[in-house]
């Protein structure tokens, strides 16, 4: 009787098409690493950029001109001459240093045919009436993702990292209307 119940149970499971409790891509011996569309990866943004530009310009011009007295009926033209010279020296230096660090969790939105992942991630933060948004887009190779599912931003191909802020502090850093008018005129 027990054998008959067990046989009916086995046949019913086969007929119903029961699925395994284990996922096919799960292994007890490997770590779960982001590999499919929808998986998440944490991007560690550490960007440092510096640039310096120098320019120097020197320009000198001179012009000499002489007028001779006329001959014949043109003798009334007086002897005269003119000399002019101009010079200009200009120097300029521009230096810029930027540093930015943040952490954004992104998701794989596409797996390309060569195995590279296209990722997108956004992080929006609202503190004291200031809204800050950090966005990350780029391409990631599987071997660049470490075992904690993190990647440094300098390992992203075609990286696009955006940081935008809105609010009282951001608005106070913009020049006022009168200052903008004066800059436009002068």
C-alpha cells in the first residue's frame, strides 16, 4: 500500500512538472556574481582630475611712411613722414583641480554579445531642502567586478558620471541678475 501511494506521488509530480528547489545557476562552490540583466553591482566612484594651461602671446607691429615733396606744379605738397609702432604682451594661466567620491549601486540593463555589461544607476539624496542626484552609466567587463560585486569607476568603459544639485545652497552659488548683466556688458 505504501509503495502504491509513493508511486502515485512520483507520477503526479512528473505529470505536474514540478520544478527543483535549486536554481540552475546556483553553485555551493562559487560566489554569486552579477552576470544577468537585472543583477546589481556597486560602483565606487573615485575621480580626481587636474588640468593646467598656460598661454603667452607677444605681438609687435611697426609702420613707417614718408612723403616726398612734389615736383613741377605739385611742389605745394610738403615733405612729411609718419612712424607708428604697437606692441602687446599677454600671459595667462588656468589651473583646475577636481575631486569626487561616492558610491552608487547600478543594475545591469544589457548583456552585450561579447559578454560586456551595460550598467545604469542613480542615487538621489534629499538633505535640508537640497536635492543631490548622482548618475552612473557605462560598460563593465565581467573580470572587473570583484567578489563583493563592486567595481571602481576608473574600470568603466564609456563612463558617464553626473552629479547635480538643486536647492538653496546651489542657488546661492549662482551670480545674481545684476552681476550677470554686468558680465554680459563688460
